[in-house]
């Protein structure tokens, strides 16, 4: 029997699957990306499975490819705060995490929105702070794409600092209810915050929330992103899923924490991952192969290839060989998403070598090169693999991204979670009320509360 006393506990989050090449939106079992019941189903499944939090992405503009709205992105997404506040009313313990951009939002509105969510949910809010220097996305905003790429993390740090200054402006006992004397509250404290981009001199409208301030999530792999996470974040949403790569990333980021006076457990590293289950290993592998071909359609394969080649390749056969023509520099062929072709010629050469060595068609190559970390096997195998990653310090857990909306998480909650519990690596019940409790994170104000009665 494993020694449960020394096993790291696994943290799990449920990502509401967006409309992209990982989501099989054409499957007959796929539901709406907009109906509230889809969000409710996934959130309640995650809570039934004792997950730490529900994670909602956000898109600020529909993506375009070759000057047309991308066919995988036309469904859209309701407003993040509207969805999360509504989910707070139909869940009781599950954390509620929203992706909100620091480039196009102001500290006061962010502090008010996330502070409200934390109050209304009883301390279950989390903020995934992301940046954007993309002028295409910025066209939807008054100031457009004004922010230079090099400045995005500087602004992000200032936005986070400013929102925390607003949250921190109310002392723990600033709002006092004394019915005998008829005293309700002291005057609202004044906030003073000055930085390169912000000059705040006013009063915040909410007292301190149950968590002090929401759990801070950050995604980013650059050196700037890692440093920002080490300084500010409680959770980092990582792309490093492979074991050795994950271990290197884990060690690098955790080693940066000490310079900011933080302990290694103050930051949880949660890579994105998907899963495919079967009653036998062979069945799971066959399901995984079928799923990947559903995810990467012939049209999607050509679109990904065009991002690297910078050309219209619609005349090429997705099941045929790669083009013999060389790529051209065309940064606008895909807009609204991060292009992975920073050096198109080098990537094309690497892809040609891989395709020739392994006998891959265009579609086969894109399937191989765009796959995220995936756990494939029986429920017991998948549980053992996830546990191995966590116990080996390649991650503190995973953000699971199902391929179907909204029922894609059901099988994991019903079949894999009990196996994780049997290993002694996953909770059998929630033991705290807030998301910080679930994640084992310290309260930023040492357990002080925002409202008290005397």
C-alpha cells in the first residue's frame, strides 16, 4: 500500500473547452458553447469530482485566417463575469476562474468585478491575468493596439499591483456592524497608487473579500512570463506537459520564488492536459487516434500549414506530402491568435525532415505537432500516470481540457477520480470553503476577514 502521509496532493481544474482544434464541435454529442446549461453541467461535474476550480478562457476578437473568420471560432463566448457570477449560484465549493486581459482593462473595474465575484461566491474567485500587444485585437478597444510588445508585462504588473492596492485599502475591521450603537461603517479609506501608467487617488467601493484578494493565475512561458509568475501568481497555467520538459520548467519557476520572499508551495504549476479513456489500453489508444482525426480535419490541417508557409495552400491534398515551395513571411495570414511560426523557414525544414523520416502526410504531421499533453489508457492507468507526474515534480496537478462540451468531463469524474483517491493523492471531500483552501495557499492577510460583526 502506498504511504499516503508523504504523497503530494494533486490539484485539478476543469477548463471549459473553447471552439478550437482541440474541441470536437462536430460530434453529435457536442452541445452548445453558449447555453447556460452547458456551463452548469461542466461546473457541477467538476464539483462532483472535487476539482479545485472551473476555468474559463476568453476571446476578445474572432480570429481570422486569410481574411475570413476562422471556421472554428464563429460560436463566440458569453461574458466571463456574467457566466462565473451565475455559476456561483449553482455551485457551493468549486473555485471560479476567469481569464481577463490586463492590456485593455482598468484596475478599478477589475478590482470591483473580481472583488464582487469573491464576495458573492464566498471566496472562490480566481483571475487568470493575460496580456495582449496585438493591434488586431486592440481594434475593438478605444486605444487600439497602442501597447508595444515589450511593455505588456510592465503594464500587467502595474495592473495587478493597482488592483491589489484597491483591495487592500480596506483594513480587515474597517466595516463594522454595531447594532446597539447604530454604527454601520467607518469612512471608506482613501487609495493612493502611482505608477508609470496609473495615478489613482480615490476610494474603493468594496470591503476586503473572503480571500483577501482572488487567486492569481498566470499563463506565459517566456522569461518575462516566468518572472511575473514567480513574483505575482498563485497558479501558473503551463504548456509543459511532457515529463522531462515539465520537470525543467517546474524547477526553474519554483527556484525563482525565493527572491520574492515566497515559499515553493506558494505557486502551483498546472499544465493543460487532455485525456482519453478505454476499458482496455488498446481501446483507449484507438479512441485517441480517432479523436485526433476528428480534431484536426483536412481543412484545419491546411490552415495550420498556411500559418507557417504564409501562403494559400488550399490546392494541396491534406493527405499528400508537404509543399516543395518555400515559406514566405506573412504575419497577417492568421490574426487574433499567436502564430507559432517565428522562423517559418526553420520550422518548414524541421517539419519536412520529420514528415520524411516518419512517412507523414500534411494532416498526419499537423496531428503530431499540435497535440497537447494527453493521458491515454484505462482509468487506473490514467490515474497512475497523472500521479507519477505530480510525485515526480513535473507538475502540481493539471488543468483538464475535455474534447466535448459539456459532458466531456463526466467519465473522468466518475472513473478516474476514484482511482486517484485510492492512491491517496486526491481529496475525498472538500475540507475548506475557499479556493485558497483547496489549493493549500496562504491567505495574503494571514486569515483576516473583510467583514465582522460586534
